[in-house]
C-alpha cells in the first residue's frame, strides 16, 4: 500500500483538496497586496519539484507548493501559527493534528534547504508577526523582494 506510486496519488489528492479550500487565506491576501502595491510580478501557490534525500543513496522527488514565487529566484513562505507549529507558541514535543512539532520543523527545514540548494532565496513570514506588526513585516517583505 505504501508504494511510491500510491504515495504520489495520495499527495495529488491532498493537493487538490487543499486547492478547493478558500485560497489565498486572509493573511496571504495581505502579503499579496504588499507585493501588488510594490509592483512585483509573482505567482501564488506555485508547485515546485524538490529533491528530498531519503538517505545517502536515495532521493525522493516531491512537490512543494510555495506560497509566493517571485522570479527569478525568490520565495516567500507564509507560515500559520498552528499548521507550522510556531516555535514561539509550541514546544518540540507538542502534538499538532497527528504530528509532533519538532518533526514539522525538521521536515520544513529539509524542504527549504533543498530549495535554497536550487538557488532560491527564501523569506518565511509568520502569522504572528504579520498580525502583531503589519508595518514592520511589510518593510521586511519589501526589503527582501527589492534586494
């Protein structure tokens, strides 16, 4: 049952279900407005291929939906407090849905590292920061995209 083909079918199904949800969410709409107001060209919720090392000899090719892709080489990832287990709110062993926070962080770090190896610069924007200080977060985003 856990063949690579079956796993990929499951990923495709989950991706379709996610796209059927309300997208972009309210916080992503704030980032979208910041980018539009700055005159930036970007893609939102863009699927990218990422090579994930399984061990020293095997690599699994995965798809990663990045929140904002600004060509040629910048990505902005919006991380919600709960689904991404914001380390300011969650301890490493806290359970989020059926996952453990430290495993969420580890998996995300691997994916972002692989994107960086492909030549992308990445800015992670946390929900808490966007809600707490929109002006400061806007400045961070603009500095990143214009650098």
